[in-house]
């Protein structure tokens, strides 16, 4: 770029003015070239910068029509550019201003950087604000997620307690309906939903898919409470169900009850799907998409603690609405009023979930300063068939013992839970009383889970994996024996229980509740960590195939195994009560097998962990030795180069790479000496001049010594 020399006026081109404005803005002109501009201004005594700027603006009125100026206008507007020309600075890479009377030198250096261009990189980043040690911008994303999770689990606890009340306490139904319902209704509905979800995910956006999944749940629960339940006598085929029961016999009470109270069954399935779909698929899918790995490590455990808090509050809410019957007059269906109140709250919180989801997508995720979630690579699991999975499980003793743990847990929970709910109906036949007890049950489950999460760390650290793995089956064995003893041998225990104000039935209800509370709390605090830790010392191939085999065979077998056993016994012996002795024996056998597998697995797990630790220790030593050896060799020296734009005596702008030497004793080029001298003048003249550091600092380009500077 050439500049005409004028004897009686400033020697400065129009592009110098525009280039200087770009240097100040740090983004308007330099985005494509990825440059940051740092400016140093020095003034001589007697020089009037305002008069000089005024002269420049009169000499070059067409400067603002140039493309560079247009880019400045687009970013800052006309008033900013006009105001810039009235200031006492001229910013231009390498421009030197001369006057016939006084002289001032204006220089700027453009440092080539490797940082990407953009608004967030154009200006120096200020220190992020923190609140209790957490960046505020991160809280904008995490707090709404926490609120969503709380509302989802709050609703799930209410729905889970309500679904049991509906299907167990309904006329013509009992707890015997649960195993048939899980196998023949719940499982097909879950499969059908996943098929529909897969098809919708191919045609809808992420946000539309979320609303398409959650809004039908909200609409159904509202419709059920205010339309379907009040019309239950009209919608339920009670007469036809009674005739079928007389024809087929009482042993088919469970399957016939599914047909008799089909609206309650539909509510049961939708409540179960809320836990599977809204919690697992929608919420965790959304959270994993927008959170980084570091954020997940920091806040996901807190979400788990928040889930227990939601469990406590929702349990208190269920208890409150269940007690409304005492405040109502005679002839009013108290359970219907309680149901409307709880479902109204569920619908309201459902819309809160949608509102928070919309707000996060609208205002949070569009923030350019928000940390972006990494693109996580999907782990490829081997696709094993059922037969291949079974063969792999049988081929390895270690995997076989681990599979026994998973199957035994699933079966044990189902065997006790259904029998306990049958006794619970006998003790609390009214829906309101049953619901009030379930509210207390949910509250105590939340408190117990919170305590177990804290104790589990002590158990693992002090006693090890083996003790932690045997705690859950041991407690289930003790409480299971006590529960079935109270059910089967209640007559001899009546005097002893009466002395403490209990009946055998009420004692069985309390013992069964204790067992269910512990089994649910131990799953997240002890059982799941033990299961996942057991995979750690395995080699990669065994680890991947073992997890795949357990997912294909053991998880479904554990969940449906208990239901299948109960169905066979109910149909074979006529009722759940007649099947209770056999259920107790089966539970004893399964828990003993569970304890034996845990002991066997501990004998294999500990040596494998010790071997794994030794190999990692050896790797660490080898890495330290290699690092020490490599550090003995001198590394190739690197020199930082700075690209400097200067104005030559002939009026041309010239760019040069100048080495930046760290040692002050080394020789300097004439250009660096001039730059240093100018900086000293600008820093020490005391007239308010801006130094290079005050306008942006250095951004040096590091080039290897063997690489020639271009």
C-alpha cells in the first residue's frame, strides 16, 4: 500500500484510518485473517492529536465508504466510527504520522495467532464468575436440568404409588394381578413404544420428539383423573368379568382382573412407562447431549441425591392427599378427590418440565459462551444372539457367578414384593389408607437410600468388595425369613406380638416394607457398584462380551423370572396365599445361591484386581523411566517470532518477522530497538498514552528455529 508524502500536512492514507479502527475493534476486519492487533502510541511534546485527527478526517472523507469501514459499521454502527475519528488515537498497523511542525509516531504490531476467530476470541476473556466454586454459566445449564429431574422423579413416585393402589385395591382384583400384568401387558406395551419412538426419531427433530413423547403422558394422566376414573363403572365390563370368573375358577383371578379393570391397567402401564421413557430416555438422553464429561462427573452424583429428596417430598405429598378423606363429608368418594389432586399436581409439573426444556433450548443452549458437549463416540457392543450369550455365560465361571448375582436380585425382589402387597391390602383395604401407607413407604425409602449412599463408601473402603457384595443378599435373607415366618407361622407368635401392640398381619406388613425399602436403597448404593466393579479387572474382550451377554439374558430373566414363577404357582395352587410356602422356599434357595456366587466371585475378583494393579504399577514405572531418559536429550530450541508492520521512508507499508529473544543480553535488530524506544517513550511521557500491553498484549507466533520465517 502506497502513501503520498505531503510537505505541509500529515502523511497518512485513508486505509490507515480504517486499519487503525480495525486494530481497535480486534474483530471487524481481522476475522478472516485470524489476527489480533496490539497498539502502542507515543506522542511528542507539543503535538495536538485532536487537531491531527480532524485534519485526517477532512483529507479523507471517502474513508468510511471503503469495505473495511462497512464491516466496522455492521458491527458497531455509524456513531461509533464517527466517534473514533474524534478521539485522540490513530490506530493503524505500522503507520507513521508526520507534520511540518511537530512529529508523532504511531505504530502497531499485528501478531499472528493460531486462535480461531470469532466474537468470543476477539476480546480478552475475563475471568468467569463463580458461585460456590461453580461457574455461573455452567449453573445456567445444570440448575434447569436439576429442576427437570426433580419434577420428573416427583411425578414418578406419585404415579408409582398410585398405580399399585388402583390395581390392588380395586373390586374383583388383588395383588395376584401384578405378575400377569407385567408379563402380558407391560412388556408388549414397552416394546411397542420403543418401535414408535424409533420411527419418530427418524422424522422429528430433537425438541419435537421430546414434546411428542411427554405430552401424551400428561394428557392421559389428566384425562384419567377427571374423565376415566369417574366413569369407571360405565367403562369396566364388570358383569362379563364375573361370568368368566365363575366359569374359569378363582385361579384365573389375575388374568380376568386385567380385563375387568382395563382403565386401571392402562394407568399402571403408563406409570411404568413414565419411569422408562421420561426418566431414562428423555431426560438422560437430553442431559447427555448438552453436558460435557467434566460437568457430568461433577453434577450427575448430585442428581442422584436430588432424586432421594424428590422421593421424600413426593411421599409426603401422597400422604397429604390420602388424608383428605377425613376432611370430606359422608357420601363423597374420598379416593376420587385424592386422585384428582395428585393427578392435577402431576399435570402441572409435567408442564413445568416442558417449560424448563423449552427455556433451556431457547435461551441457554444458544449462549455462545456456554461450554459445548463433546461428540461422544458410541461404544460398539458385540451383537450376541440369545444362544451365543448363553454359551458365553456357561463358558466362564467368573461371568457365570456375576450373572447369578443379577438374576438372583431380580427374582428375589419380585417374589417378596407381590406377596407383601397382598398382605398390605389385607391390612389396609381402603384406597386412601393403602395410599397413605405407600406415601410413608416412599419417604422412608428416600431417607434410607440417602443414608446407604453415604454408608456404602465406608463399606467399600473399610471392608472391600466381598463384604459389600454379600450385604444385600444377607439382609434380604434375614428379612425374607422373618416375613414368611410371620405369614406361615402366625398363630404361635400372637401372644408375643400382642405384647408390643402388633398383630401377625401388621408385623408382616412392617417386615415386608423393611425388606422392600432396603432392597431398593441397596440397589443403587451397593448392588450396582459391585456389579460394575466386577467388570474392571477383566480383559477387554471378556468385559465387552460379558456385559452384552448379561444385558441379553440376565436382566430380562431377572425381571420376568419372578413374575413367571408366581404365575406358575398361582395357576397351579389356585391362589397367591396357597403359593406362599413355596415362594418362601424358592426365595431361600435363590438367596443362598446368590451368597455362594458372591463368595466365589470375591475369590476370583481379588486376585484379578491385584494382578491388574501390579501391571498398572509396572506401566507407571516404565513410563517414569522413559520420561527421565528422554528428558536428558536437549530439545530443539524454539524461537518466538512477531510479525511487525512498519512504514518505510519511501511511504510503503512493509511486514517483517522479528525474533523475540528472551535474553536481554542478546543483540537486537534495529527495528526492535526502535520499537523498544518508542514503547519507552509512550510509557514514560506521563500524558495518558496507551501502551501496547494496555490494548491487548502480545500474541506471539512460535516457529521452530529450523523453520524459515516467511
